[in-house]
């Protein structure tokens, strides 16, 4: 525990506030470090060994004919990937998917959290039902959405045809643009409950007295939402955005099941998989995997640098 002492002397008539750490605090910190060190070392090894091995593979070129035959090529695989159109196409498609899906999930998740935070009969049951999509395995979810958009057979295409709406005769998963729209819809349906759960947790820590004070001051519902609820929800929304963006940038299963990366839906992870597993280009595929990892890490650093600072500022204001 930090201790404070006032020193009126030493030429300072106003007093000086000093902070110190007691011997008990230092002992507790050393004990905490000793207890967590084995787990931290194990986690570092589990993460570092595969990354280090992938990095080594990316610096070599392996023969697709003779097993075990390889030669060191340095950064040649990276230069080849960055100078070709495939990586940049997958890069743009991945960020398009992440931007649209995460934005929709945050908006819908906020609305869903506001609804689930209301007091009404059957709220517990509704919360359980709303969270069910997140419990569904992603591959099962993707197969379901693929079936729904099958031409002449799928639920969505049949309903659109019966109502005479555009899209009933469209091969959704076989056309550029439409295929990406289906992948985004599938991701939003599955992971919006996750965002709603985090935002709901943020809603429940807002005190009722804050809303009562706003009501006494004559604030409308909209003013209360924009000036109280949203600012106080900012840390929860940012946290949900961080988790979902990191996950969306590594998307693989949805485009793999729904389109196999065709029609402008190939993600960075799927491109790396194709080169590594299907084309047997171990060096090139490993380089693409490292580039994907570095991209996600870079976005993580940006989030932590800017959004993380905002969370700390809000926490200080609330204190």
C-alpha cells in the first residue's frame, strides 16, 4: 500500500507529498512474481516456439519434390509476397470484412445490451436465447448460412423470390460482393452476442443514482443516452472492439467453408493456409503467416496506444 507523508520543512512552506512503498508491499510483489513466473514462462514458450519455428521456415525455400531438401533464402519469401497482388488483395479483403462486421456488431451489440439491461419478466430467458448463436461452432454456423443462401433451395433465396424482392435469383456465394455480404452477415449473427455481453457488463456498473440525477435535472431519454450512457460505456465498447477486431483479422473458418476464398473473400489467414497446405509451399506459406501475425500485432499496438489510453482516462475520471 502506498503511504503518504507531509514534510512541512526543508524550505517548502506548503509541504511536500511523498509516496513510498513499504517493505510489506515489496514482499508481496516478490511473492506474486514468484507465483506467476512459472505460468508466464510456460505461456511465453507455448507462444514463442511456434512463432520462432514459423519464422525460421519463412527464411527458407523447401522443395516440393524432395522431402527435407531446402535452402536458405533470407527475406526472399517476404519480398515475393509483398510484391505480388495476392497478399494485398487478401489484406484489403480482410480489413473490409473486419471493418464492416465489427462496426455492425458494436451497433447491434449496444442495442442488444440496452434491451437486456431493462427489467422485465423473462429477462433471464431472453439473455440465454440471445447468447445461443455465440455458443454455436463456427463451422456449423457457416454450413447453416451456406444452406440458407443456396439458389432455388435456400430459405433466404426462396423468401426473396416469393416476395418479389431483389436477390431471389442471385447466386449469393458465387458472385463478387454478394459472397462477402453473406460472410459478414454470418459473422455478425454469431458474434454480436459476444459484444453485447461485454457492453452489458459495462452497463451494469453504471449507478442508478446517475440516471436519477439526470432525470431530476430534466434530461430527456436521448440526452441521458448521449451524455451519460455512451460516455460511461466507452471503455466497454472499446474493449469489445479490440477483442472483435483481433478475431476478425484472423478470420479463416467462415470464408473457408462458405466460398473457399473465391469471389473476393480470401482472407490473409486463408491465403497462408492455401500456400502452406494445399500448394505445399512451406517457406512462402510461413512468410504469409508471419505477415498476418505482424499485421494483427500492429493493429493491437494501435488499439492499446490510443484506445487503451482513453480507457485509462475514463477510469481516472470515474475515480
